[in-house]
């Protein structure tokens, strides 16, 4: 992921006491998260990238198609 995004995700993880490690390689960064914290990581990424709201909207759109 881009380093700018990774920094925001790292701050979110740190603020929520979620352990992780990271490695910066130029403009790309790799974050490593333990298996038990994967969902927390995904939530942090969704929050930082703004995809959390889009995901909820997509679920609502799909739900409306069913009677």
C-alpha cells in the first residue's frame, strides 16, 4: 500500500492498541498484522480509505433487490 495510506492505518492501529509491524520501501509500505487482528486491520484500512461507507452503501443496494 502507499506509504501515505499506511501511515494513517498505522496510526489507527496504534490508537487502538493493535500490534503490527511495518516496512517502508520507497513509496510503498508493508504492514504485518497477527491473524487474530486481521479484521481490525481491515476495518482500519476501510476507515482510512473511505471504503467503509461505500461498502455499507453496496450492502444496502443489494438488500433492496431482494423482497
